[in-house]
């Protein structure tokens, strides 16, 4: 696991990235999902490190994304994130950290990015928010 560092201008980059994707709809084929499209995009904005490179272009559907995750050796999306970022208790998560919510799907979790007491999540129509207290797992970004 590589220790990431936040860039000096990370807050500006974080806000710009949210502005760029806030109205971009969820799209498996374009890989604009909660992994590369939201969490990966914001980790890149904050740290300049692209943790999604090995998954880019590898799937076009939910089934394909699930296969990529399973072939990488992970039973759920949160465990995949834990292989890249240090896990913390959700109560310790702060602006820009990644959180995972349990969902009823083969992925086990959906990802979000902390924005205070609310968390940015990807909805069918673009970025929405959820309550941070609903997060089951959290991961430190830089």
C-alpha cells in the first residue's frame, strides 16, 4: 500500500473535480461509476495519483466490473479500496476521504467521498449526497 500525499492546492482541485462531474450521469461503459468515476477521480484531484489505471477500459457493464473486481481477488468493493488506502473508523473520516456504504448488490458496497457531515455519492443523474453516519467503512486519502 502506497502512502499518498495531498497536494498543496488539493482543496481547489477537489472543488473543481466535483464541479466537472456533478451533472455527469452514472455510466458503466464510460466507467463513470462510484469507483473510477467518483472516488478515483477525487483521489486523483487530491493527490495527483491515479489509482484506477489498472481498471480503466476493462469493463463496460456492471457484470464486467464485478468480474474485474473478482479476478483482482476481492469479494467486495470496500476490500479493493482497502488494498490501496489505509482504513480508518468512519468517525475519523474528513474532507476528501473515501467511505463505503453497504448496498444490496454483488459489489457489497458503494463508495462516496467525504464533504463534511455529508458524503458525495454518484446517482443515476450525477453527484448526490448521503449522511456520513451511514458509512460502514472509511479510508484515508493522504
